[in-house]
C-alpha cells in the first residue's frame, strides 16, 4: 500500500501526485510536484496525495 501524504508536507520524490478522497479513494486529479516542495492544498479537508508516477531520470532515483 502506498503512503498518503498531507497537503503542505514536503514531497519525498519528484513526480505526479494524485489527490485522494476523504476515505482514501483516488480522485483522478493529479499535480506535478518537485522533491522538497510542499504539496498543494486540496479542495476539501481530509484529502491527501499519493505518488502515482515518480519522475525518472538518469540517476535512477
């Protein structure tokens, strides 16, 4: 199971983060976030983000 991140938390990896609903289901809304940048606010309280597509680059990280 993938970890859910809260809005405002620093992104652990660069990539596409999908919003999760209040009960944990995916919403289809994605945001691109760079590692270390805070995750953006969500439309409703209790929502979060899951990393669905990490950025791929030469270092393999």
